[in-house]
C-alpha cells in the first residue's frame, strides 16, 4: 500500500482538518479562478478533500467535477453541497487511474497535494491532465516550495490529540509532515516533493504542459500563530502554477 492511501484516510478522521465549513479564503480562491478564466467554465478538481473548493466553485457558477479517494470526504462534500444548494459532481476515484468519459475541461485544479509520488509519477499525472484539457484550457497547480519547508522543519503547528512534526528530506527535496497520536498509536507521515519554479519547468518537459504564470501563496508563522495569505515568492510556502497546453 502506498503511504498516501492510509495517510489521507487517517488525516480525514481528525476533526477540523477537512470536514469544515467553507473558509473565506476558499471563496476568494474560487472567485480568483473565475475571474482568471473570464467566467464560469467546466472545471475538474483533483483531490478535492472535504469539497470546500468544489462547492465554492459551483457557487460561482462553474460546472464542477471533483475527484476524491477518501469515502468519508466524498460524503462530507455531498453534505456541504446540499447545504449550499449546489450540485458539483463529486466522485470517489483515484485520479491516477480514473477514466473520465467527458474529458475536455476548461480548467483542472489541484490544491494542496501535488508531489505525492516520484517525479515520474508527477509527469504521468500531468500528461493525463494535458489529455483532459480543452484546447484553450489551463491547470491551476499548487506547488510546495523547498525554501519554506526546509526552514519549517522542527517547527510544526500543534493540534489536539497529536504531536505534529515537520521535517525536510534535503536529498529528495520533500516536505515531511508527521502526526503521532497522544495515545501512542502508530505515527503517520505525509511526504510531498517540493519544486522551485525552475525545477517545475524541467518536470513539465514532455508532459504537453507549459508554465505561463505564477501566483505566490501564503506563509504561516507558527510561533506567532499568524497566517498571511500572500507573500513574496521567496517567502511563500506554496505557489500556484498556471499551466497551459503547449
């Protein structure tokens, strides 16, 4: 079993991680994507978690398909959609293997999860995305920055019931996020490959996609407990890469 299969199932069980209301930041992100696209479009979200972005995008008028592997999160997505009176098509599926019958999307979004596997895994996924996009379509891809996560090692925010540790695999350029239950249960770890924009451009070679735009993301000051939603690229924990077909 790949670590991601158990990690995201166990992380989803932590109250307040994915099964939450829609944060104002998520509404703002959906509005930004809508403005960038010039209005509502056919949109595919990969790894949609608790459905917060899928529902926010549907509220913007998009025709949304969302793929999520964890059954409890798919259920939460449906509940959230009903509460807001929208109907995104949320499917329980692995986006590395799913066969989409109607695959020409105007936009594909992947927030907070890219880098799960090897470079070859990432390229395989990006080639799939290139095949799912309409001719003028684009991808919005959240990417972890190596500089933030190298600095964050040993300084993770804590949550009730767990000891949380950030680490950084310098050789593999991967952020490590480990949860150890206070009841001495088995720890579980997330490991995501981090890419500078220069690294991402190299990764994209041969995938059919090209980097056209960067949106620097935010930064979290653990000691101050303050989240700043947008920072200069050199201080951001992530950036959104806007990709187009070559």
